[in-house]
């Protein structure tokens, strides 16, 4: 495990603004934001219905009078119905990955792009980035916001970028060795993939020059962080964002790594019960909702992310005042309801990582052959633990079975598969195959 000590450096003093001042700034910016979207048809109608005008926003409580915006609303106004500036002011289009259906487009003005770079610089610096570093970016560059957002952030800090992009893992390893990047940017599962391919090439992945990593774009667990840190001998930071809100840069961890500070001078966060739409109590899990206060091209009012996490307002030793969000447990659309019980793929990951002898490569297959849901978890065995002895494999399967039951409360079928048989993703990992959904769609 890396023994590096991370210094607490702050990119922008706005990150430490006293909360009173922050609240006053948020109200002022919310008013401006309401004025900016007043001609966007979706908001125009909603504001007319709710008798809302910028002047009507007097306190942050007035936020609750504003409408929610959902992915379905974006799809209904596809492709550019939410544009809030004349088309000629748009400097960039991006799109969501489309993990949960048809991608939606988002737009940026030149100022939006510059803000985005700053917000990414903040969490990169919080997580160890220095101007003298070289950063290897293994996110896709394209409509996906991950590659470009992190790229601009690194440039803003003044460090060197290797825009390696996604795919072709042996080439990543060669570039890491030859250019000596100290910082890795990708999805956590892709980092595992890099470590695995390095080992297959006869290298110790810990020998790569990497010191820090910034991971995001998909849910991952604390156990997975420990494993990646051990294998690649680095310190890994979590950062979060989504294209509808700005892309990466919505929140990120500081040196304390006890939650991701939300950049509240630019985003208002709410955490709600996805069923009642009422705010949950502090520390309770709920769906995160963001209002992008300063975006120009396509501001979002109360955007429902479908991401489940909790908020922590307790002070952080780093001095940043932005509220911290927990790891994302999962998305409401990834949540499986198995025989009436809610299960997130991240719970399966948590159970698997408690069992020595399994790689965190897994696929959850759900079906309903009769009237009852059935779940099969395909779990890859690490090459060194793969055995021809039936008894050993049975014992391993029983351990997995017990751990999954203790974490989820549900009995699942466990199928052990040989090393390297589950598909590897260069971006967001696909964890669930739900045949019930396919049947429902027919
Ligand atoms: P899509 O919604 O199509 O995947 P995006 O590329 O905008 O499009 O991805 C944003 C989503 O990625 C978030 O809503 C969240 O579900 C997930 N995500 C991003 N960062 C993290 C993170 N650090 N931890 C967990 N999930 C994350
Ligand atoms: Zn902090």
C-alpha cells in the first residue's frame, strides 16, 4: 500500500467560503438561473403554473417551489429543447453515455467549458495533482464528458496530459511505462483491467510509476479502492458528475477521503425520497437532485439524478465547506427488486470482495422462469485460485453464497467461471443482465 502523505492544497478559496456566505451566493445565483431559463419552454410553462419569477426567490426554501427535471423530460424535448442561449453561443455538445437508454445531449457555452475546467481542477488538486505531474487519461474522448472534462482540468492546473483514451490495454501499459505518468484517470474497473493485463504480461502492476488515481463514472466500493490501491500501489480518489449537470466536477474527494465535497457555489444539492419526493433526514440515503446555478447553455433546475447517496454536513478537516456526498450506492434504475427486496450491484461487489479467491469481476443475471425471481451471480475466479479440485471450488462457492446472503438477505445461485471469461469494459462496467426487463418489453 502506498505510504504517500497527501498534502491539503486548495485550488480556489471559494471552496472554503463560510456557509452563510455560500447560502447568500446560492440565492443570488438561483435567482439569476431562474431568469436565464425563463424562455426554455419546459420551465416557462412550469413557472407560469407555479407563478414563479426570479423576484419570487427570496430564500433557499423557495427552491422547493420549482419543478423537478427528469431524464424523461429531457427525452421529451430531445434534442435541444432545453437550450437556454441562442444556438450561435454554443461552443460544445456532449451527450450522456446512454447507460440507461438513448443518450441525451447537453450543451456548453465557452464560459461553461471554462467553468468545467476549473471545477475539475479543484478536485484534481484536492487529490494530489501538481503542475509537475503527468496525467494519463484512459477515459473515452467523445460525446462522453469524462475524457474532455478531466483533460481540461489537468491543463488548467498546468500538468502534462497523456490523452490515451479508452481501449487497447497493452498500449496503456506501454505508455505508462514510457511516459512515466504519476496520475491515472479512468473508471475503477478499467484500473483493475490495467493491473490484470500488466500481470498477464509478467509485470508487477505496482512497479508502474503511478502515485495517484482519480476514478469516477460508475459506482464502486471502499473494498475495491483498497484492492486497486494495493495492486497498483497508488492512492485513489473518487469524483462524481453527470453530463446533464456539467460532467465530472460536480463533486470530489479531498485528502481526508471521507466523502466527496459538492461544489456548492455552482450547484445546489438536495437529497430526496424518490417515492415521496420529500427531503430525507441528514445522513439518510436518498436520490440526489442538482440545480446548476451558473451554467449558461443548458442550466438544469432540480435535476433528478437517480443516483442514491447520503449527505454529510459535518465539518471536514481540509477546510472546504461544501457538503460531502457519500459514495453512490447505485442508480435507482440499476436497483434490482428481487422477490420484493431491493438490491444494488454494489452490494454484490461488497460481498465478493470479502471472499478471498474471487476477482471483482462479476455479472448478475436475473430471470423469472415461473412466478419467482431467480438470480445467478457469475463470479470469476482469480487464476491463482482456480483449482481442479471439486471440493475446493465447492467450498469457495459456499463462502460466496453465505456472504451474498448476509449482505443482501437473498439466496442467489452462484456460478464460478474461469479466469478471463467475463467481458471487460473500457468504460463503465455492465453488471446486470435482467431478462425480466427484456420480457416486459416484448
Ligand atoms: P449516463 O447517465 O448515460 O451513464 P453520464 O456519462 O453522464 O451518463 O454518467 C453519469 C452517471 O455516472 C451518474 O449519474 C452516476 O450514475 C455515474 N457516476 C459518475 N461518477 C460516479 C462515481 N464517482 N460513483 C458512482 N457513480 C458515478
Ligand atoms: Zn475535505
